[in-house]
């Protein structure tokens, strides 16, 4: 008892009787415990009776509420079925829109592929045009070369003809000279034959 922070204290009133004003006195604690046990039993009985009454009231209230709640449950079930139908409709609409969007994406991708193919075809055609132009330019150059070759050959033919004409003229001159030489020989022979006679 000496180690307590608040040791028990005995107090007396003016007539000399002991009074219990402090909670840490031992007698006060025994009295409080006894009174508390009695009060707790009484309170338990009172609470039990109140709980039974409350349970009966709650049962009556539940009996009254049950039809309303059954109606509410039916309404909730109907609303849930309606919402389920609406959800199904929304899901069908969403699936249709997704299918449409996929179809549109496929169409767009096909058009993009077609555009790429058209661009490739146009580039190939432009390359073919450039090749055709190069071929035409080479053919025109070849034609110019052929014309130059033809002109050179015609010049060579004309030159050959001139040479041939010069040689024929020279042959004619040689023939005339030979014929004059034969005439002179004939004249010399006649003169020689006349002198011998």
C-alpha cells in the first residue's frame, strides 16, 4: 500500500462517522462492485425484455414491409431486365459500329494500297516514258548518223563516177593516140613501100 501513487485515505465527517468520498478506498470498491453486479443483472433483464419487444415490432414491421419489398423486387427485376435488354441493344450497336469501323478501315487501307499501286504504276510509266524518249533520241541520233553515212556514200559514189569518167576520157584519149599512131604507121609503111618500088 505504501507504493501506491494515491494510497487509501480514511475520512470522517463532523459527527465522527466514516465517509467514502474517494474511489481508491477498499470499502467503496466492494460496494461499487456489488451494486454494479445487481444493476448489470437488472439492466440485462430490461434489455432482454426490450429486445424481445423490439424483435416483435421488427417482425410486424417486416411482415408489413415484405409485400412492398416483393413489389419493389419485381420492379427491380423488371428494370434490371429492361436494362439488360438495353445493354444488349447497346452491345449490338457497339458491335455493329465496330464492324462498320473495321469495314471502313479495311476500305481505307485498300484505297491506300490502291493509291500506292497507282503511284508505283505512274512512276513505272514515267520511267518507261523516259526510256522511250532516250530510245527516240538514240534513234534520231542513229538516223542522223545514217544520213551522214548515206551522204558520205553518195559523195564517194559521185567521186567514183568522176574517177570513172576521167578514166574513160583517158582511155578515149589513149585510143585516139593509138589510132593516130597506127595511122602514122600506115602512112610510114606506104611511104616505105613507094620508095622501095
